C-alpha cells in the first residue's frame, strides 16, 4: 500500500499535477472573462441590432407561477431559458476559438523550432576554406 501512496505523492508533487491545477484556475478565470464579454458586451450589441432584444431574458414559460392570496410566489414558474443557453453557446465558441488559436500558435512555434534544429548549420568560413583546399588538392 505504501508503494501506491509513494506513486501518488510523486505524481502530485511533479509538475504535471501542479501545472494542471494552475491551468484549471486560469481556465476558470478566462471562462469568467469570456462570459462577461458575451453577456455584457456582445449580446447587448446583438440585441440592439435585432431591435432591442435582451437575450438573457428570452424564455418560454411552460408553467406559470402560482401566487398565494397575499400576492407572494407560492411556486416558481417553470421556463426554458433559451436566451441564457444562446449566451452559453457563444461563450463556448469564443473559448474554443481562443484555445484553438493558442494551440495553433504553440504548434507553429514548435514546428519552427524543429525545422531550425533539423536544418544543417551553415559551414563556418574556416570549413569552407578547408573544403576549397581539399578540392584543389584532389584536382592536382
């Protein structure tokens, strides 16, 4: 059993688990920023373009609220909030596109680094001179 815990400790202390934890925290923060971008900036502009529609309020009421005799809500209304769903879809598309662009940039940098490593280095001036001397001696 101690081998199991040692393996777990090694995994948890390694950079992989820590990197993943940092990525989750940053991802959550990025998601909050994108949600605000969609809800507070993009969708109001789209709503104005579509005639003043507030997407976050769009819903279909399946069952009306039940009110008590004193006017308080006894049972909440049952509704499908498709406007919030549209906001969530747009947020997802923005996050997915951002991650795609990040991965695309990282892959391009990685390819460039691999190409630089694979390309043979230009011979130095000394090597060129020695090659010329060798070729001249061969031809004599």
